[in-house]
């Protein structure tokens, strides 16, 4: 059970990272492509499933007293807020704000994913 949850959590975390990169590339333009909404939805779905399987890994595995569940929660909230606000500021006049939010969510995603992968705690 633990191995299945752990591998599915890693799969959905990587899918979230990859779809975030694709969404960042599509939403970087002053007028985002119409398909960016579909990529946004997949990013949020994969992130939600990664969060749920992460909770499963936390409760089944030895992670209750470590920092990883809290890092994952922080990552889920920061990523969701930044990508959501970037999605809502799709007007051509708000390009710089959208790009800042996209870079912020991507930097948080890369930094905290690296921290989770390094397992320093």
C-alpha cells in the first residue's frame, strides 16, 4: 500500500511540474493561447491528486513527524494561488503581473520540489 501511494504521489507530482512548465510557456505570451485553459485545468487536477496521494503517504508511511507534509501543503497553496491569479490576469494590459506570478509559482515549484527530493530533514 505504501509503495503504491508513494509511486503514484511521485507520478502526479512530476505531471504537475511538467504541465506547469507547459502552462508557463503557453501563458507567457501577451495573449495566451486558447488551449492554455485546458493545460491549466490539467495542472490543477494533477496537483490536487498529488496532494491527496501525499496525504495518503503521510498517514501510511513514517512521515507524520517530519516536515514533508507541511512543505507539500505550502507548495500546494503557493502554486495554486499564483497560477490561479496568473490565469485571472489574462488581459494584455496585465502581462507583466501575469509573468511575475508565473515565475513565482514556477520558482516555488522548483525550489520546494528540489527540497523534497533532496530529503535534508
